[in-house]
């Protein structure tokens, strides 16, 4: 096949795969996008931006400026609202569907730029779309889809062809990559791993020290303005940079086990098989994960010391390997130093999936072109991975279509407490709850968090717990507040202590509302 024909086939195939990705998000979300606490924080931030009040914690009565969640995703929802009229929640469905298709196309194109082979590039793009964890994250109103799209775009920008031209324009690739990295940082603070990747990458490239320093300077020129402006805003309005304090709380064994279980879903997309293996032999997945990252680290060290890349495809491979190592390393550092509550779940680890898929596809593509003997075995491995991913994707879509996910499920949509009591309470009555973002989303009213025994981010005990509990109880007894305790049987011990002996206003099986009877509408 001629080169021009192969490129036509490539772009035709990638376009069809991108359309499939967009359709899958639409088809999998008949009840709307899935939601968790963070989803509602982004939607609330978009609402306050649209109201002209700034980027605020809309779900809390204090309405303080938001610093923990960067504004990129909320700003994208605002832009879609202004262009289409869709409210932020519905805008998330449109945005993430388009991003899923665009990211699939970008990853397949990255594979093409590396291998110049049609079959591996299309298979890589299709694997991205059919990976259950990546499909699921694109059906939630969360910032990861936008972040993944921006990282892939930044990698393409860095390796912009034609850098041999003279003058500043020859450094347009690093400049654009820096700007896109800045946008990625404004979408997720985890972009620090992406930034570290680009700061280290020039030392792997076969260029002079002068050229390395020049690229780094131009990259920082493109990157720094947005993060600096955002950090200055946070410091001026809230007195902190990200609402997190530096405190040593090392990663626990339970947290590492959670991460290995999450990555096991990538290694075995068929959930029934994965559970059967993980429940009896979790060390199989743990050993495989350790081996993958050990090989990656060793390969990167070898390439740095003994075999620097000589061309763009080699540089792209190294950039993906470097990012695949730095991203989990940055997560472990963040958990140990800033936020002990960060889960290593499918959402947080989803940005790691594209580089791992890319490297796996690259290894199979290398086998494919090594010799005629390895051509069809390599393609068989590709098709086997594709078959397993397809099986897992079908299971995921089936499960997603049964009901809305997270706070979008019928359990919350039809809650009598939310629809008929909390929504109609007098505005002067305070609401205390263990699900304050969800209460805000369904009632439009800010809610107060119940007293907690320990700060989730630092694991520091609350010395004023007893006084806070007594203060909340007194407000309820005086008719000035109600307590909505959701999933009563799973509630924290301090929450059960708070409601002990208080009058029950409404009992909704798993959820209880405490308060004085005269508050009933």
C-alpha cells in the first residue's frame, strides 16, 4: 500500500474510532453523567462562575473561594454553556464525549508517528476506546478526560515536526507544549508529573546543551504564566495555594493494595475473571505491576546512559515511558506529603492508562515488524487484547445503562428527603449532612458537613470534636437545623454519636432525617 493510501486509511479509521467513542459515551449515559463529590464541586464552581461571583465552593454555606479544585474543567463547562445554552451538568456529557473521541484519535496518531504502521496505530486507538476504566471515566462529570486530552496534545506539540528551521519559530513545539501543560495544570494539579516529564526529556535527546537549555527556557515561558496567575489568585483570596498543607503521612500498605487492584483492571479487562484471580492470587497482579515498572525504569536508565534517541519516534517512546514512571511516583509523593485521602482508584490512575497502552502497543508493533515469523503472533496478541477489552467494555456499557452512576442513580433522584423536605425547608434552617455536595446538587441549597473525628487529608485528630458535636445537637434541638444522615448503617462513629437521641423527622430506610416535627413542609 502506498504511503498516501495508508494515511487515508489511517485517518479514515481513526475518525470512525473517534465517532465510536463519542457514541459510546452517549449510549452509556441515558440517565446523565455519573457524579461523585468532586463532580458536584466542578459543577458548582461552573454555576458560581456563570453567576459572576467567581470560582466558589457552592455546596458550602461559607461560599469560600475554591482552591483545591483547579478551574479548567469548570471553565470548559462555562464555555459550552455560553455557546450552546446547556447547563453545566448536561455540558459535561457533550464535553466528555467529544474528548473521548479526540483522545482516541490523538493516541492512535501518536502511535502512527512512532511506528508508521497502520495496524498497530488503529489497534492502539481502539484499545483506548474499549478499555473499561477509560470508558467509565468519560461517563462521569470529572476533569480527567480533559486532562488526558491535554496531555496527549502536549506530547504531540513537543514533537512538532520542522524544528530544524532557524529562529524562535523553530521552538514553537516546546512553547505550545508549555502552554498546554499550563492548561493541564489548571485542570488537575497532577500535571506536575507531565511538567517533570518535559523538564527531563531534553536530557534524553541527542542535542547540544545549548539546545537543551533553550528548549527548557521556551517550555517554561509557555507554561509558567497560567499556574503563576492561578497561584497568585489563590494566595490573595484564600491565603493558600491548593488548600493543602505539607505534612508527612507515608503511603499505607492498604493504599498500595488499592492501587494494584485498580491496575489489575487494566491487565485483565474481564471483571469476572479478574475478580476470580485477584481474590485468590492478588500477588499475580502485584508481581506483574512491579515487573512492568521495574522494566520501564531500567529501560529509561539504559537509554539515558547508553543509547540516547536519534529521531522523533524514539523520543516519543521515551516520553511515554518517562511519564508512565513519573505519574505514579508523583501520586505517591502527593499522598505522603499533601493529601492522605487521595484514593488510587480507577479515576485517579486513569491518566496512566494511555502511556501504558502506548508502550504495550509499541512493544507488539516492534515484534510485528521484527520478522515474518513474529508478524502474525504479534497481531494475535493485539487481537487477543482487543477481544478481552471488548468483552470488558460490553460488560461496562451494560452496567452503565442500568442506572445513573454515583449520585446520578435513581436512589438519589427519587429521594423523598431530598425532593420533598430539604428542598422546601425555610431558608434560615441549616442543613448538616455527611453528603453536603449531593444535597447541594439536588436541592440547590448549601449544606454543612457533620463534625469529623479526623482530617481526611492529614490524618490529624480533631481536638474540638466534642464541642462541635454538642453545638450541632443544640441547633437541632432548638429547631434551627436538621441533620440528613445518608447510608445510616455505614455512617462514621462520630456521626452516629451526633444524632444519638435526636428526634427523627423522617425515616427513608437507609437514610434518616433528624429535626423537630414543626419543620416538616
